[in-house]
C-alpha cells in the first residue's frame, strides 16, 4: 500500500474539519471498501481520518420510527430486535450482503458510500470515467489512469440496464441500500455548512456526465444517521437476490418488496431493485399500479412489464432484461405468500 | 491475480529458494502491473517518501498480552500479526476480503484482518488461532477439524476455525444449511467444505463450550 497519513477523531466536527482541510483526505469507517481500493491504487489518499471512535453507532427507537447511527455495523443492524420485527426487509438485505466477517466490519455509512464493483473502475490501467473524470478539480477527484468507459462495448455482464449514460453504465452494488430506498429512509448529514437531511432516493444519483459523483453528498459532509419511518409492511416483505453463487457474491439483480395487504388485495406497495442502475432503483410507478390490485400472477406480470419500461441492455448484460422482471414476479409471489 | 499468473510458471527458478523467489517475483509482478500511479510514486522518491511518514503508537491486546507498538499508518492488522509479531497462524490468501484466510476475532467478533487498518484496533482485544489453544490443549473446534478431516492443504484452516467458533457463538449454527450460509466468507480451494460443516455441527451438537 502507498503510504498515507492517519488521524483519529472523536467528534464529528473534528472529522469534517480534517477532511476539508486538505485534498485527498477520506473518512475511514470499517475500511472494507476504502482499504481495498487503496491497496489497488484506485484511491491514492494523502490522509485517512479514522471515524470509528465517533459516538454514532446507536440504533434507537424514535417518535416516528427508528434511527440508525452511521457507524452501526451491518451485522448489528441485521441482528437488532427492532429491525427484525419492524423492518425485516432491511435485515434480509443486509444478511444477503458480503460475509459474516465483512458485515461485522462494514458500517451503514460506509455501505452507502461504497464504490461500484465495475472491474474497469478497479483496474487503474483500464479506461474509466468514474475513476478518471475528464474535468478534475478539488471536489471532482484527480484523474487516475485513462478516461473513457471500458464497460460500454466491453465486459458489462454486471452493468446497468436503467439510467446509464454514454459516460458510465456502472451499478451501485449495495444490498442494504435497496431496502433503505424502498422503505423511504432519510439520511442525516453534517458538513462545513451545518446539518441537512436527504431523502434516501435522492442520496445516490445517475451517472449523467459526472460519473465520478456516486451521490449528492457535498465535500466534507459526514453521514450521521439514517431514519426509517414506521410502516405496515413487516408481514409482507421480501428481499430476493440473484447471484452467481448461493452466498458471498454481489447481486446480478435484486428486488426489495414491502407490501401492506388486506386479505388478497395489495393496499400499498414499496419496491426497489438492485444491480440494475447507478443507484438503488425505486419503482414508484409500479407501486402505484399495484395499489388496490389482487395478488395474482396476472397482476405481477403486468407490474413486471411496467417495471421494465426504458430498460436497455449493453450486450453481455442483456440477460438482465429477462432476469429482472422474473425476479420481480418471484419476489412479489413470496411477499404476498402466493408462491 | 496478475501476481499469480506471472510467478506461476516460474516457480522452479534454480538458484533461489522458492520463498525468496516468490517474494522477488511478486515484487516484480507488482511493478509490472502497477499503473502509472505506482511509477509516479517511485519517480517521486518512494522510499524517502515512505520513510517520511511517521510511526504512530498503538496499544492493543493480542492473545491476552498487551502490545505497545509503533507502526506505520498503512499497516494492516494482518501484516502486523504476521510480519511484526511473528504470529503466522493467521494466513494471507487474497488480501482483499474475498477468502477469509485472515479471519481473527476483534473484541469477540470475527473480522477480516487484511482489510483492518491496525491503528483502528487501538484499545481492542484481538484473538488469533494461536490464542485459541489453552497451553497444550486444543480448542474443541480444532479437535473436531482433526476428527472430521476438515482440511486438506490446511491453508484456509486457521481462518475456518476462527470463523467456525464465532459462528457457534453468534448462534448461527443451528443447521447444516445455516452453517453453510454463515461460513460462506471462508473459501477452501481444496473443497473440504463437507467435512468442515460436519466438524462444526459436531461441536455444536456436542454442546462443548466454545
Ligand atoms: C469481498 C467483498 C464482498 C462484498 N459483498 C457485498 C455484497 O454482497 N453486498 C453489499 O451490499 N456489499 C458487499 N460488499 C461491500 C461492503 O458492504 C462495503 O465494503 C461496506 O459496506 C463498506 O462499509 P465500511 O464501513 O467498511 O466503509 P469504508 O471502507 O470504511 O468506507 C467506504 C467509503 O465510505 C466513506 N464513509 C464511511 N463512513 C462515512 C460516513 N459516516 N460519512 C461519509 N462518508 C463515509 C469513506 O470515506 C469511504 O470513501 C462486499 C465487500 C467485499 C470486500
Ligand atoms: S461503467 Fe462506469 S465505472 Fe465502469 S468503466 Fe465505465 S465509467 Fe468506469
Ligand atoms: S486474506 Fe483477508 S479475506 Fe483473504
Ligand atoms: S484445506 Fe486447502 S484451502 Fe482449505
């Protein structure tokens, strides 16, 4: 690993100050993504700010739901009684990710901020607009390796079928984020200009012509916590993850479903897909369609057709155009207990 | 991956021991595959640059002994254990969180030592495979791996055993299927999986304290 400097902080304020003080400075949480990227020289930090000692790891009940601290470990969230009882979709999504060891290290904030697994991004000798943006600058990141997009016209089996651009077709690899997008989470952040709250579905962004920006966090902003509002979906929730092996692999396609049912009728739906876009892919239009519909195969097929509107394959990932709607139908069957 | 390919065909190089050769060829391979950034670092006087980075203090309890150390920020817990403390029981497989060979317990939780920056363990307790044994008495999980032939080459075994102990302690060993899911972070390229699951189920069902 290239050498870098290290500092440990005990207050969010000190963490933010350390990051804005000097370019090339990064927050370090569990390290499971950052240290990997530093070893591969995808990221060449000047300094790491160890935030693991910040008091941001609590999971607590609030007046409107629960608040999960940004430094809560993925395993602690998945095992938490409140999460399992009220938000089983989140627990399922977390347990579908990585390995038991990695979930003991990975934090909620780090999981949201993890970079794509696009193999061109991971190899600095390959062209990649995300790693080597054409316009560089203090908040744009420094170019590292050739620009371009290796995946368009290259190996793109893992890549996006929704919302890609001519600059980048990478996907956000997180499972947890699919559940948080479906469950209307909100993200509390603090930065040099104070605190603000971002709806989860606005946290990540589509690549457009700035693929270097995975999300809408501003320079120096630190994620403090994630709020989840109470809902009526616990009984009819399901996270379906389709991958190349049964465990310990990233999603080809995943589906998060939460439903409120009255007998056989869907009263309210929450749906998001993973492995298909640069951000967790919330399906609001499909949710509206499902409202008031009977839980039947016909309904699910119509929902899947609607969900695939605007989908586009890039060659090697064309199979996702069939896999995604089938996964959606399957997840709806399981969640409605009509499988 | 590139390292393996480059050194793979040349292991029989006469005149240097396999180990030295592997070290040399890995360094060369690293140079060969390292993108411009690495070369830039060399051009900038990499060794001098590295030397300029200060050593920072670290106090951490390892297998019951408090260690007061002085280390570079970029040192991982895995490299600290193996290179500086001589605790080579913990293995380096992939060095990227993908195989589980480096599994140790940090404050009682199983983690991958290869992606843990050593300085982040300040004030913590680390247990490695060397710390699992009590004197000459093997841990029940070690006994079970021997009894069930839960290994072939043995390279993944320390990680498997550390993970297996945690798996039972966490309460994730109630069925062979659950064991398979919660042990998926430990890859065995010899494919000793069936016997590993048997060993874990045996310890779990035997009710020994792990
Ligand atoms: C082998 C392997 C398999 C994996 N499989 C999966 C999988 O199947 N599904 C899945 O979802 N994930 C998977 N992961 C990814 C894993 O979930 C992420 O690496 C992890 O969640 C990152 O969290 P961390 O705390 O370790 O972050 P770090 O590595 O510490 O940080 C990641 C980034 O987040 C930033 N950051 C951290 N905390 C904050 C904060 N509070 N505010 C602002 N920025 C912050 C850091 O600066 C850094 O840029 C896998 C990882 C590995 C290595
Ligand atoms: S898809 Fe995005 S991350 Fe992958 S090579 Fe293209 S620009 Fe880079
Ligand atoms: S060496 Fe740490 S997971 Fe492979
Ligand atoms: S025993 Fe050889 S890798 Fe597992």
